[in-house]
């Protein structure tokens, strides 16, 4: 099996559009992309992540020989995604883009594929997803090890499972937040705090009660 995708990161997202000027206006005026290059039938833009490129369908078909067949109007042909760091950021992005005139399919929702998402489309029906993927118990507790300049992989660090075991959640390590009780979610938060190995940990009385026998360890 080739390792191509593991050694060559995606650098551009390319959408095929009907009208390069109309599509460019949407991405600049509604989403805030910065124009980078422009050529006949082509434009690309810089955002915070990969480069966004737009090709006018007829132009690229004429010059490369690729098909110029169109999908029916309203059919989504591609989906780009922006991953955010919290549910609040998903909701804030929704509010910001809606105020800029972006039309959404629905407000942000928590979906069964364990993510909070919101969806909109550009003038050519290319779908965009703004999302926060929910983290499992193990991924939540590992988070402090994955941020900052000294971050490490949770797959090779035993501390994550140690703290999960300490709060009695080893059998739930692969569960998502909505699959836990309120007390279990409190214990996840405690384990994540312990991951930082603080000198002092301040807890409310309910949190102390929920882990009294283990906190003494």
C-alpha cells in the first residue's frame, strides 16, 4: 500500500464553479478569504489553513480535457470542513457568518456521528461544514498532553490511562460525553486536570464526593 497520503499533506481545496467572479465574491465578501492569484478561469485564495482554489468548469475542461458534465442544481459535489476547538466557537462562527449573509441549512446541532456541526453551501452548491468533533473520555483526558510546545502523543504516553483508572473510568475510556452521567463527566474533568500534575487542585464539594475514595490516592 502506498504511503503517499501520509507523506504529502493536502495543500489546496479546489472547487469547480460556473462563474469565477460570482464564486470569488462569495469567498471574499462572505467568508473573508484573501485573494492570492488570478488567471483566466482561475482564482485562488489564502485562509487560515489550506489554499482555496476555484476553477471555472468550462475553462478547465477546455484546457485539460477533464469532463465538463454538471451535477443537477442543488446537488452537493464536494464538502470542505473547518474543525474548531469548542461548541461555543461553532455557535460563534454560525452567528458571524449568518450576519455576513451566509445561508445555512440549519442552526448548529449535535449529530449522531459525535460532532457538533453546521452546514452551508457556496453559489455552486459546494458544501461547507464547520464542526467540533466530540472527544472520547481518553481523548479528553489526553488533551493537556497534546497542546503546547512539549506536546506528546497519547498513544505512547501511559499517563492518560493512569488518570482514567484513578477516577474509575477505565471501562468507559472510549465513550463520548453524551454517553456518560453527570458524575462521570465530572470525573473526566478531574482526570484531565490531574494530567497537568498540579501542585494544588481545588474542587467543589460535589466533585470531591464523587471521587472521595480515589482522590485520597
